[in-house]
C-alpha cells in the first residue's frame, strides 16, 4: 500500500498494520467520522455516490451454492491413526459437526460422517479418547436460538457412530466452548454458561455411553470470558476458565480442580492481563497438565501465544511466550514426557505477509528448542480455534490440522510433524466433500 493521503487513511493503515488498543478505538472511530464528515460536506453535492468495486459486485451477485467453510478443527490420536472433527458450514445452510478417521500416514480412511442432528446449528467440536472409543462434544441451539446446549456423541477409531448425539444438559442453557475429556470411567464435559440463573463454569460427568454420572456441577465465575478447558490429571479434573472484566478491560485465568465426582477441590487465579485473554485449551499426561491461551494485551485479534504447565495443583512452568508479541491466534499443544509441540496461525508484525501455520517446540521447563517454523500456504486466521494438534500414541510425531482459504470458501489442511516440529511429509488438503 502506498502512503496514506488523508488522516482517515493513516488511521486505517495503522489499524491494519499494528492493531489498536481498546482505549484508542473510540479515538480512531471519532477521527475517522470527523474526517469522513468533512469530506462528505465538501463533496456530497458535486460527486455522485461511489460505485461498488468489480470484485465486490461479483461477490454480491455470485450464487450461494458451492461456498463451504471448514472451521473449528479438532483431533485425537487412536491406535489406527487419528480421529478428526470440524464444523462444516455452507453459505446456504446451517453448520454441522462432522468426523472422519485418518490412517497413520494422515490420509482419510473411510467416509466422513455428520454427528450433529440436522438443523441444530452445531459448532465447535472437541474430542477425547478412552480406549477404543472417542467422544465428540459440541454446542447446538434450538430453532429460535433461545437455548444453546452442549451435545455429545461417541464414535470408534473408524469414526463410526457408537452412541448417537444426545444433549448433555436437559434444561435451557446459554452454552459456549464445550470441552470433553476422559477419566477412564467415562467422560467429563465442561462449558461456560451465560445463563442468568447460573453464569460461570459447568461440569457434567457422563458414563461411556453418555448417560449422566451424578449431578451437574455449577461453579459461579465472575466476569466469565471466552474460554474454558478440561483435562483429567490422574486424580482430579482440571478446568481452567478465562475471566474477563469488560468494564475494566482486565483478564485472568481462573484455575479449578474437581475430584472424580465433580466436587470442587481448589480454585486460584494466575496470568492477569490488561486486555482480554482469548480462548484456551487444556491437555494432560498423567499428573502433569498444560494449558495454552492467547493474550491480546488490549490490542484486539493479535494475541501473544502463551502456555503454562502444572504438576498436580502446583505451577511447574510458565506462563511462557510461544511466539513474538501480538503474533497470531490461539495456540494448541501436543505434549510428551520431554516437552510440547505448539502450533498457531501466526501473523507477521507488519501485517503485509499472509498468515500461516507456525510450529514451535519447547521442553518441560518452557525453554524453546530451536526457532518457530512457518509451514504451508496462506492460512485462515481464526481467532477462536484455528489449529488442531494431536500427538501419536508412540509420541514420535503429531498431526496438525488447520484451515486454508480458497476464495469465499475454506478447506482443511493437514501435516504430520516429527518430534522437532518439522514436517514429515508436505502439507496436504484433506479431500472433504
């Protein structure tokens, strides 16, 4: 882009390149409005209304058929390879949650299946494995969008449905970010609720077939934010929640541990931020858990990718930075006994280079092992959940799954990574229907 020729152009270019702190957004809007008002007062009589660009006209008049978004990827390892899930959203229809199986080479095995009921506006799948079973959790709303509830289905390693979709909560909910994990005796599903009657964190325990396993635990959380995670740490459920005070523009991570029956053991907070903490993810290996999140530090969509680890209820490492400041989307982790592979959709500092998958490996202390790698073509920047990452059962490699743009549509691309985060094979687009 050339040099801006007006105050409004300068403001827009600054926003595009650097992002804007929340406290300056009002100033930016006011400056743009004043400048635009002056320009309109000078020209509204002399100049006709501008015509839409050719590209915009073509997009507005294009048929709706054929544009499909594949978003919200999730992945979990099995003995046969991986089970993956995503949200498929056609421009003319409603989003559905689908699953498929990949073999150990990362290729599709069998057919893709929709697990969410038709017309249920399903979004955001989460996966967890227990033996030969894989649970799929997501959120669905009713026909008038007055209630958004968590749902669950169970599939096998071939992505064949063993337990059809069923709601996790019977009553009306306003549910966001449903996450599933396994304690070896069934499933736990955690979600954040904005319902007036019970805002905060909710934890439901289920049998292997998805039936209730005791009462639902509801924990009030002040200023519930935009993220929740869930992991089983061998003797307790670990559920971190992002807390965001909209009035003060301040955030923190609220950490909660529950016993196997869902009773609260301990709560504490960490990682305060002067901005908004983005969606987070949690994973565990035995008694060690890791969480990853994005901290926008008051600058909007550009996050600082961060991670921390825990031994029991003790913080073992972190928070540690996984990339440059304001460099991208929410990171996800795949961890072993010696460290973690992290992946996120990175944005360059100057904003001129296309977003791409970034992979970084660090040891158990949080120290990086080498530099971050940029892999694959231009990627879709998704603030919510841009990358899925799952290690193999032998812990020698991991699978990354992320979105790439194709015109008005998007597809999912996958790559197998070795223990150092390097691609074992070139990235490839999954041939999804």
